[in-house]
């Protein structure tokens, strides 16, 4: 029996930094037994030598800006002018094409409702779908749906009418603006009601934001990101305290040197595994402090580089306790990918006190709370002295998350 196809679209990713490539890999691994997996990526995306699952077909077809506004405003401006004039050519091109396909009326109605602007990704996406020979039984999952993505989906669905099931996962909170995300969301509502297009977002801030902007709140599916899992075993070894992610103050990177020194004064042997990407001008001094500490303490290991999928999970498998030194406001605005990574790898946590947003899904007591750095030290030691109990709870939490993903609306709608 021929497998159905699942297209994973990530239009803006230009390099493997961040969670975007990870989410692509996780989704590919999760669905690989049931589907032929195809990635639609940006033409300018450079995956370098990152880990990629076997049997994934990669199509770099999405055409967008080569220059970014924040990096080079002048060249970005000229590139936008180029796309402005290119729009006229594309209108002529698609007019001829859809007359031949007998879909001109659909095209013209959709074009006029979009102020005679063809969405930036439409042409590359449209021919990508045709070349992949997708049909109604296949699926397209937009991994991190932005305004340009949903405008493309709106255009495509209103012209074609018959198309694969489309799943839109909102990663960034949509902004209110001219022809905003919500403008296009309202235009595909009929397809959502017919279960031909599905909208997903995570619990919390983004969910409330979107539901406040649409009439039919039931059309918003809450979803947990898809992850792989690691089973941890307790043994007679020195526990490892860890940090992973970007070297930013809102993630508490600047507190790590002092935390390590305070723990060392307690005369308890911990190992420390600190992984981070490049420090900025605000955190460079703390990076140097950590490197200095590591020179004098062989139990402190510093990994200062981007990790691919497999390397990152290897680091997580070595960490037993993760102090989440985040600014509480950073965690309130959205879920942390690091939190999910800790849950899937059965890592015990120390989280900021009164972080109710996190505790909604930390439903088993695999964590402690702390108000300040001294309390983080106390709670880390407390977990260490009762580690078997916290590991048991961490295993329960990991299993619960695995079942949540399996029964999520996203998985059920695709499988």
C-alpha cells in the first residue's frame, strides 16, 4: 500500500539555529512510519551539516527576501521594490495559467479580495504542491504559521477548492496590522468549519490572543509540540546540574557563575554541564566567568556552540537537574522549548516561584520552586537528597506528555 504524503512547510528558516529545525525533525520522526515526509524550505536555507532523518525529501522552493530588514535596510528596500514589480508579472502569468486551467474566476475573485497582490510564497508553494502530486488524502503542516504563510494558504485554497488537508500551527503571537494574520484567518473560516484547514496553537498567551480575535473559538485547537523521549535511570553517580540554550539574561545565563560558586561552597560534589550559543555584549562577561571557573574545576564542562538535533539530546541525557533561572515574565508570555525538552528527558527542575503558567502542565511533582539564587541552591540540594522520588515523578510527567501528544488534535487530525 502506497503511503500518504505529509509536507512540512518551514518558510522563513535560513539556518539550523533555534527550535525550527528541531520541530521539523521531531515531526518527521513521529510520522515517518505512516507517511512519506517532504520538507518545503526557503531557497536560502543552509542546513550545513545538521542531522536530518533518513528518507526525508527536502525541497528548497520557498522564495522570500534574501536580505532582512533588521540586517540591511537599504538592500531590503530595493528587494521589496523588485517584488512589487514582480507582482505585476505574476498576475499576468497566473491569469494565462488559470484561464487554461479554467480557474480564472476563482483566481480573479481571490486576487481582488487581496488588493491585487499575490502572496509572496504562493508561486513557489503552488508549483511545489503540483510537483509533489499531492491529493486530498495527503497533508500539509505549516510548522510555524506566519502572516505570509496564511496568506499563501488562503490564496491556494480559494483557487484550488480541492486540496490536501492543511494544518496551521501558530508559533509566534500574530500582530494586528493591515492585512494581518486575522484578516486571512477570517477568509479561510469556511474551510476550517469543513475540516479542510485546521488551526493550532499552544495553551496560554497565544491561545487567548487568537481566540479573542475570532468568532468561532472552537476552531482553535490547542496543541503540544511533538517530541522524542529519553528514559533516564538512577545510578550511584554524581548528579549533573545543567543549562542549555541561548546566553541571554532573560534565561538567567548571567546568574550561572554565582549559582555554581554558591553550590561549590556547600561542599557537595555536583557536575555542571553548561551549553550555550554565542553570548551578546550583555552576557559576554558571564561567559568569561564561566570559562574561568571551568579552568579551575574539572567538574564544570562548557559547551559553547550550536548543537544539532542529536547533539542536543545527548547533552540533555547527561543533565539530571535543570535550574530554570528565567525571568518570570519571559516564561509567562509563552512556553519554553527547554521545559518540554526537560520533561521528555525526565530532568528534574527548579522553576521560578509563583510561575503558575508552568505549573499548569507540570502536573507531577518533578520540580521545586525558588524565589532567589540562595533558594535555588537549597532546592537543588533538596532534589539531590531525594532524587529517586523526583525521578519517579519526572517519569510520570514524561509519560503523560507522551500520551498527550498521541491524543492531541494535531496527531488525530493527521493520522
